């Protein structure tokens, strides 16, 4: 699958590449918007390209917030529920994400629903 970009209620989502070995994409989260809690079956490598965001991890019944500033990277372990918030009122948050393995079914569902949630 080649490059695609589409609107979601929180901003935009781009799919740069997706096949059975790797998926790479990005999300642009508008000011004050949130991508609610979700989990993926593979480790998710996250790179904060522009602006900042708060990554909330939900483990063992507790929420832990990690602030990602421009240039920061973090790997969310497989099956760990997490969400993203752009608390900044002035700047959009641009985050690149990457999975090693087959995410094509999930990518198709996200495209169909126009939602990451």
C-alpha cells in the first residue's frame, strides 16, 4: 500500500507504507485534541516530529503520562493501551509511528472508520 492521507476528527492521519512486514505512518493532532485509549498487537515506535504531545500509558489499572517533545522517541509495548493528547493551544502535534510486522488489517479498519480509536 502506498502513501495516503485522510482526515480524522482529531486532525489528519497519513499512511506512508503498509505491508505484511512493516507499517509506517503519522498523525497530525490538532490543538487541544485527543486520540483516545487504544492498543495494538505489535510494539509501536513513536517519534515526535513537531510540537509536543502527551502519551498516556494504561498499565495495571494506572495511567502514566509521558511528555514527548520534538525529537523524542518512545516505544509502546504491544497490547498496552495508550492515548495521545495535544495539550498545546497554539501548535499542531505531528507524530510518526512505525510497526514491524503485519498491521494491514488494522490499517484498513482505521481507513474505513476514519478513526484511530
